[in-house]
């Protein structure tokens, strides 16, 4: 199997409801802009949610197929926030991470990558360390890789990397609220009820 982008999202204010994004490597290229994914299924093995989007993935199923890597762990995310003032980041809220094989929650594509798993179910496929610094080794303090209120067999954080972030409750509240991607009301003004 080879890398092949199933979808590339580069527009601002894009919303996806009950969509499936299926691939192996580089499945969903969340390039840039503010995006909302709800009740979607995203499948892959290596960096299968990647890019510099400012996105909330809510109640999505993250389906890992890293078992196809013949014993090599996969990576769910490769976020590309390249500057500390860049508002981008991936927030996984109330998601369900399932699959087979073993995978890390993410690795940075750029030196200020930001990924949060919040109140999500993590199955036992998650590697105990959770994250890898990859090309940002030595600059881990710049990364914002965090988990909060997750549950399931893969949510035990006692073997996580020591540099996993502990974000403040204020920051967590902002990142997990719709204002992270929508302070103008573009989602609530949709002709169908995205928030139900």
C-alpha cells in the first residue's frame, strides 16, 4: 500500500457531517482553514490526518489499520502548525479511536504542532508513549500534544512521553469549544442542524 490523499480540504469554513475518508497513508489532508467534522469516519495507518487546519473532529470514528504495517506502529496525526502565533490545531472531541495494529496519537509535521484528544475513547491500539517528537527532537517543549478526560484501554498516560503538554483549563475550554473554529456563527447558520 502507498500514500494517496483521499481528500484535501484547503478552504475556510468547511463542515463535514457523516462523511467517510478512507485510505492508508495521508488519507485526509486538512491543509488550512477552519473546519468542522462531525460523526465522520477517518481510516488510515500513517499520518492519516495531516496538515495545518484549524479543526474540530467531534464524535468521529478514527479507524486505525496499522496492522497492515507488518509490526511497525502507525501514526494518526501529523499536524503542521509552524509558528507559535498560528491558531491551527486538531481537536478530537468525544471521538472513538479503534482498529488493529499499534499507532501513536501523532507526530509533528512542523515544530509547533498542536493536537488535543478530549473526552475520547482510546482503544488498546495506542502505543504506550502516545506521541513521537520525530523531526522536532530537542524542541519538544514547543509542541502541544495533549490528552484530557480520555478513557478506554489506550488512555492510560503513565507511560506517555514526559513532554506531553498539560494545557490549562482556560486553554482547554477554548480549544474544545466551537469558538476555536467559529467566532462568527458560520456553523450555526448552516441550513441543516450540524450541532445536533
